[in-house]
């Protein structure tokens, strides 16, 4: 399976979104995933927000991969996703 790149961005309103790079960077394009943190948590996480969001997205991608693998009976491990970041935060791979 070819690897697909996905972009993790923090929007101006604090939401973290997961998009395909070809979706553009505008806040109005519909993301694949949107995570909205409570203001208290945004403040508490500070500069670590994208690291936490990255860990959440990786865990979700791993779970989907595991479910697909067990459904197909395939023992081969597949890593079909690479998370990258836009220009609004640190690079996350």
C-alpha cells in the first residue's frame, strides 16, 4: 500500500485539523478530522498541543490499521500514513 501524507494543522481558533495536503490551508475547507480542545486544556497544553494531537492521530491510525489487518487476516504490518505539519507549528513525523 503506498504511503499517504496527511497534514496536521492548528487553526486560528485553536482547533487541530487533519487534512490531505491537496485540500489547501484555508480554515473553511472540510478536514478529515477536527479536534476541538476546551480553552482550559489549550492553555494547559500550550506549545505541546500539536504533539498531543499528533499522538492522538497516530494512535487512531494504528487502531484502524490493526482493525483492517485483523479483518483481512493479513499478518503483514502496514504503515500507510505519514503525518506532516503545515507552517503553523513544528514538523511532526
